[in-house]
C-alpha cells in the first residue's frame, strides 16, 4: 500500500513587516573527498569567495562538493571510486560533506533551526557516501537533542534541493557542450522564476505555474489511489516470495505521487538551444563557437543577470566558477571582475571562484572573503581564511587607498597567493628588491614585495596582512621632522600611525631608512628617475648591491643578517629622531 505522506511542520520566518532572513550558504565543511583528506576543510562563505593556492591542492574539489550535494537524488549525486581518497573505500574515513544554510521563506520544523548571532536561522545537513555509485546517507542536525538525526529537513532530496541556493558550475576546462548547457541553464532558471510569478487573475493566491503543479499533484495522487488494489496484490505476492528467503520480511510500495513535481512539467525543455552568429548571417549553437566566445557569452549573460535580478523574492543562486581568467583578453579581465562583484549586490547571488589571478581580488568591497587552499608538510589539504572584511576593520580611507592601489597595480594582491611579505613605501624600493629577485631567484623566489605607493597607504595594507601573516616587515623612510620652511612635516607624522601597527607578539617589524631609501643606501638623494637610478646602481655597483641585499635579508629574517648603516629597526618614534 502506498505510504502515507508525513506532514512537515512549517515554521514561518517572515515577520509582520514581511522581512525574511537573507537566503545564502553559510559554511561548507569537507573531508575524505577527492584530494581532501581526513582533516576537515572549512569554507566560510560570503557574497564573494575567492579560493587561491597552488595547482592540484583541491580548490576545484571544493566547488564540486556543493554541486554534488545539490545533485542528491540523481546520478550526479553519487560518487565514483575516484572521488574516494586514494581511489579506495575506507569505512573509517568515508567522504563527508556538511552544509550550513541560512534558510529563506518558510523553513521545516523548529527542531532543525539554530539561531545565529545575527538573528538569522541556520540549518545544518550532512552527507556521507559509503560506496561508489550509490546514493549518500543524508542527516539533519536536530538542535533540540543536539545531535545528528536520520530524519532530515524538508524530507525528499528534490524538495530539499529546491529550498537551497541553486548552483551554476562552470568548469575551467569543461567541454563546449557542457559550457553551452550551463549558459542555457542560467537563462532558463531566470525565465522559470519569471514564470512562477505570472497570475491570470491578480486576486488569485497562487501563480499559474503553482496551479499547474497542484493539478499534477492531484492527478498523480488519484492515479495511485485508483491502483491501490493492484498495489496491494503486488506487495502481497512479492512479499510471499521474499519471506521464503528472508522470514518475516515484506515490501511496501511508495509511489511518491508528490515527489519531483517540477520535473513532471518543464516549460522550457532541457535541450533548448542557444544560438550565436553575425547579424544577417548564420547562427550556430554555442558549443560550436570558440572558447573565448563561449566565455565572453558567459560574462554577458552574468552581466545581464546582475542588472535584472529582483533583490527580493527570487530564489538564491550560487555561481561556482573555475579560473575565470581563462580565455579572457587582458582588457576584459577587469570587466569580468566587476560583473562578479556586481552579481551579489544586484540579486540573490553568491559567487565562489578559484583563481590564480590577483586581478580578481578587490578588497575595497565589503563582501569578499579570501581563502587559501594548500598542502601541509604531510601533503594534507588544508584551508585558511586569509581575509574577511569584518575582521580587517577597514575604514573608508583604507578602502579608498586599497582601491587606488588596485587601479595603479592590478597585481598588488599577489601576496594572497603565498610567500614571505615585505611592505615597501614606493617605487624605488620595489625596483631595487625586484632586481635582487632577478639576480638571486633561489634565495628570493617566494618573497612578495608589496608596493604601497605612498607612506600614508602603508597602514591600510598592513591591516590586511595582519589577518593572516604570522610575521612581516614594513620598510619606509623616516623623513624629516620639519619641512624646508620650518613647518611640521605630515610625512613625519605618519611614523606615529605606523608605530601603532605593532603587535605585542612582535609579528609586525618596522624598519626605516634615514631619511630616505636613496640617502641611506646610495649616500645621496636622487630627485629624478629614482627607480631607474636604483636599477642602474644595483646592476653596476657591487657595493650598493651588497647593501641592498643585506637590507632585504634582514627584512625577511635571514639568520645572521645585519642592517646596513643608516637603516634602523625601531619601535618608538623617538628612535627615529
């Protein structure tokens, strides 16, 4: 007999003003999945999440993890043996993905709801795969008994999937057919939302689309009821044969008449084509276009979505994008970055990308989290959050400074990608140390020289580095206390601001050149073409090169290194006088 459908307790989350929690993914925890080992990799999600790190450390696996759990109930939600660590099934270390979601609209029963510090409601779910080519076991976290339960929020996978942000995955090296399908999916998902709002009569409670699904539900329920006698006969006879092999066992047939109703009616067919071509010319399908054209079309589609999505009411989406810089002309990369950052601001979108390009990082925005994925000494995949806006506590001046740096130097955020960091004040120091990196690549290959382009911008950059760097050094000029006409020198005043950056643990080291880099290292101040002059002096004068090398060695903590004359490691402004 058909199993009786359990009623699901629904909790209204909308207050009297009609405001509901902002729908979004909150956290993703992964272990024993592909290259990710027993130690959990935790991803704190924001509007924009940029995953950085070397090749082959599991960044793409993180994108794949959310797509996999959202495919639960279909073949794509099953793992292959290659998704298990080392291609082996270890019962003690099974692939596990845990998802934390901030719910939207109505939520399942109160037992699943956990209040957050921001007065929102969190739901925790977990998937575990014990065998390849098999559906995972899904569990929900019961907040009332503070433990995982085999019962789950929202019930069936397809129903639960519809309550979470819809994923749109674009692989770095996906086949043309798959890329075309994803672009079409972006368009049809938006059209589907528009259809769900259509009402023939403005007074009707449900949309026309919801009415159609309700009719399909009624029809499928009637069909099951009409065949109830036949179902009983089948259950009885099959159970009779079954009991001969397994005593006291029987079967029950659950037709699930209310499951996958959206799949029963699709206003837009899955094989819809998207065509592209010159005006008055031949239009061919997207998969027959070049890789650059497909990527450009993707950005054009995302640009449209960012400008047209309703900010309230529509289903949330998650864009999972591998290496967006691929196949883009340099002039298009900045535009692509703008599109990505505009997407969450214009609608219910979150974006998670992997990238090897510092151009895709914009710290002047308040919605960006930077996470480094890496392998430790034991080759275990780990993650660490490098940057979250609320932790950096940047003020408006800091944001403006970082924005200007980004405009002047698109590669300034290269320090997020690893290595030892040194902040320098200007172009001369940057040129000098960059020359040394060319002369001694084995010694300085991992050293990141961060050019602040001004003494006043140093504190803004340091605030970012203090979030994740265990230790770094700042090199700047002491400058004169008074100007030539006897007035207070603002540049000298910045020394106090820089002094405030120091930490009790000594992680921020301050080194100053008296009174400027050229005077301290070259013995004279240069008025014109300072970077070029430094380049020539280091290339042609071995004594100068040795001084600059000694300074850089000290800045990066080379054992036994000594500061050159006229350079000082300081802590109090009085030491600079």
